[in-house]
C-alpha cells in the first residue's frame, strides 16, 4: 500500500499531481487546507493538502474488487447444494474480514505516514518560516526606505506614519512592493485632492485677494497671473493694491500694470475698493494685492479682514494665501492658522526653485484642508508659475527628487 501527500493551490491541482505520479487508481484518503503563517501571511493564498492511497502491484489480489457480492453471481445453474451454500457463506465472511482488516491497515499506515510526515512538515514549516521572515525583512526595509524618504523631504512625521499605516488596510493577496507603492502613490494624490486655479465667474468682475507675509513673492505672483489672463487668455484685468505700508511694493505692481497696459489703483479704504470694483465692473478679473506684514500684527490683520469682507454678496470673490516653500514648517503652521481666522482661502506656494524638499506642500494641505492652486519656481513673469500638479509632487516626495 502506497500512501502519499500532495500539496497544490486547489484540491483539483493536488489530485492531478497525485494521478500524474501514481496513476488514475489513487484513492483520496484526506483533504485539508494549509494556512500560511507569519505577519505577512495575507500576501499569500492558502494551499490544499490531499492524502491519497494506492495498492502496490502484486498485492491486488488481496484487495476486494468493487461490488464483491455481485461478482459471486454466476449464470443460472442447477440448484445449489447445502455444502455449496456453506462454502459461499464462508467466502463472504472471509471477504468481510479482509475488508475490516484493510480498513484497519489503512488507518494504521495513514497514522504512521502522518507521524513521519510531521517531521518533514516541521522541516517544511521551518523553510516556510525562513522564507516568510525573509519576505518580512525585505518589506520592512522597503517601508523604512519609503518612510525615511518622506522624512528627508520634510513630510511631518505624523503624516508619514499615517501614509505607511495605510498599507495595513490593503487586504488583497499576492501583493508586490510595486503594487503597494502604487497604492500609496494613489492615496497620496487623493490626499492632495482636486486642484483648480482662478476661473472666470458667472458675474463680472471676479475679485481675487492675495494675502501673505512679507517676502514671499506675493506681488510678483500677482503679475504672473495677470499676464497669463491678459496675454494668453485675452481677459480684461485690473490691478489694485492695498499695500500702503511699502511704497516699493505699490510701484512694483504699477510697473507690471504699465507693461500689460492694465488699469492700476492704490486703495486706502473699503469704500475706495467698492468704488474701484464699480469702475471696473465690465472687467473679467480684479486682482487685489494686500499689505504684506507679520502675521502677529493684530491691527494689520484686522485691516485685511475688513477689506476682504467689504464687498457685498453680489460680487464674486476669491482669496489666496501666498506662502514660500522655504519657510520653516512651524512658521507655516502659525501663518496658516492666523489667516484661517480671517477667511477661507486657497494656497499658492512660491520659491519652489529655492528648496530641495516639497514636504511642506503636503503638510499644509493636510493641516489646513485648503486647496493648493498654483506653485511658482522663479522670478520670470509670466513663465515661472504653473497649476499645482499633485502627481508631480507625489513623485518628488516618494522618489526623493525635486
């Protein structure tokens, strides 16, 4: 009697393996599912173990044929004598005893094979465990590299941990590192969300305010946007400045307005803002530069707040907070939190050409929930500005390149 175990992806696969090796006469004795072990066991499918038996050649005469009693039937013949009946009865009893003996033998051999295979199984389990540990080590190195790359790009540790933890929610099997990386890439893009720039409103004009601290390139950014609207999209644009604290800032915007041949006004109050909006009511856009100042200056913050809320609801308005990608993370948080008390806003990041890391873009997006609309990467007007591209930024975060 040959008793052997075969392991396959499915029961059919295991049985096919058995028949291929032992022939079609195999008898299935036992079927069980083998579950993978280890921390990364969900990456692998379970397997099926099938135990089969086959009678060795030369001993088949001891194994009863199927339907043994049917084989005792003979063609009709003269009535059996009492002696013949007794002989047939004894033969039947002998067959039944052989069946019982065979069942006991199979059970005994199966037990012995199982006991013997347990040793092999321990060896196999050890090999599987070593393989699993190797895979776990490789996966751990992958996530450590990914985590360190994000930290190098100055992604906040809290957000980096959240991103790494996302992989635990993936329940699919047979996952490769490429699959997990692709999944994380997609999730990070979703975290940035949809990005839209300034669009033409249903009503004219659309008034756009630009806020931010000093030195972030706010005035130059306004000039870039104005140039794109007027030169590339042939829209009518008017420029206003409420930055009466810095004469140089007002003169800079006036210079850009002269180049574009766009109207320019300096406004000192909410009433002057309303008057200017009425004067340029047939324009597509009115871009308003506000005073750049320390976000800790309460008086100037209140002046900006009054200016933003001076226009009634009949005027479509939009607010952008302009931030520098070179500003320290803690300072960015403080600036963003301060301006969020004044109004809702979208974000423009400047000076990406002056930094090698882009982690703060993700940090501010997740901290504020505000949409990032534009990024700038130089002083050239109007070339060095582009719509924010989440895919490009995520690639920089994951590949460590800017």
